[in-house]
C-alpha cells in the first residue's frame, strides 16, 4: 500500500495537468499555440484515470481504520464522514460530466467550469482544509490549479505537439502566464507549508521522512526555474535560427516537474510534522537520516545547520552543476542539462545533510 499510494498521487497530478493544459489551450488562438496530437480517447481515459487515482488516499484511510472497526464500517465511514471520501464522490460526478463534455465536444467554458469544480474537490480533501477549512480549501485549490495550469501547458507543448513549434509566439502569452502562476504557487505553497511545518522548525523537520521529502521538493524546484529561464531565452534563438528546435529543452524542464510530482505523492503518504518532537517519539525519525548521521535520534531540540568543509564543498559543486546547465545549452545538449540538474539535486541535498547537526 505504501508503494502504490505515491503512484496514485503521481498519476493524479499528471492527469490533472494534461486535462487542465488541454482546456487552457482551447482559449488560445490557433496561430499562437502548438498543434497538438493528443487523441480524444486519451483525454477521456485521463478523466476516468483521475476518478480511479483519487481513490488512493481513500484506500490508505480505509486500510488504517479497518483493523480497529472492521472493513465494512471503515468503508462506510470514510465515504460518508471523511472529507476525502465526500470529495471523491464529488470529483467522481464532475469527472463523469467532464467525460461527457469532452466526448460531445461541449463548450470550452463548460469544460473549464467542470475542471475548476474538480480542482475545488481536491482542495476540499486536502489536509490543510481539515485544519482550517476556508484557508485550506482556497490555498490548496489555487496551488493545485496554477501548478497544473503551468505544467499542463508545458507537457502539451513538450510531448503532445507536432510540426514546427513557434516558441517565440507561444512565449508572448505563456511567459506572463508562467510568472503569474509561479507567484500564486509560491504564495499558496508557503501558506500550505506553515500549516504543516512552522518556518522556525523547517530544519528540524528534516529528521522526519516528511521533512526529507519537503527538502527534496524545494531543491528540485531550482532546476525547474533554471530551465524556465533558459527556455525563455530560447525565444531569441528561435528568431535567429528558424531550424532550432526548443522542444527537447521543454521536455527537460518537464522531467523535473515529474520528479516533483512523485516527491509530492510520497509526502501525501507521510504524517505532517505539526509537533516535530512528538512525531519523532511516536513514529520515529527518518532511518536514512539516522544512518547518515551515524546516531539514534530521540529529540530535535538542538537541531541546526552548521557549515563545515564537506558541506560547503558539496554546495559549491552543486552550483557548478547548475552552471553546467547553461553550458549544455550553449552546446545544444539538453540531455546533459537534465543530468546536470539531477546531479545538482543530489549533491545539494547531501550537502545539506552534511551540515545537519543534532
């Protein structure tokens, strides 16, 4: 079960992104967007896939309670008394209507409305909404909307477009959209994070599996931003070299997005560290952190970052890998850029681990 739930969450993010990207591109003029070759059956299966993958957290909750109250009572309680169960019923209905709308080529406004309702269902089922309903509902919904909007368009451009890609024309409207999306993603993401981990306890949370995934998620955002900057610069190159193909670079950016989707999926299976010391005592710290530090962790009171030779050296090396992404751009080798981005994540993460002191 622990292995399947992150895959369910990953699939959810991916399929929502594909649908949101599809609907968003319906509102863009034909001469300012890529020609996409995504088939209608794939869109219909994506809608059904969301209904199936949304069952992941429900199965996890049922599995948690079935030993105490029995399977039948656990199923009935989750679907009637828990927000995650009621949200699945709502998303299931809206997803069915969206399936019919896509099948019948209904108005783009109707499709957009149904997708927005499904996203509100995601926000309603979020953990933060169970703590503070209205803040959680709107913060998580906005976060999810702009993540899937930005990444959905990128996925369509990178993997589902055909023919010549007029990246310069696309950037004229996508750049401001991406900037607005990033602004809302960072603001809403920060609001969501402080309900999970207080900023002052951010480093302390690293001793827990949830904190480890949160750190990896934040580190993985940096290569995405770097690729986004490069892809913005590519517009100038497309004007000078008509034969230049930016699609591989956009695919490189999308790979890091998929990494974040999976890390976020893993976070969904872990207990948020509202009280870090209590969580350490009740559920135990990350085994990886204990192995890395070579000691048993029973408290986080004295946890802090302390620079040392190894950590500083690794952080410098990570910056060199980041700079090598630019070099790979000059050499027109997007695969090298992706490998350098992955190395940056790994090296910077280990550098932070070396500086962690308890």
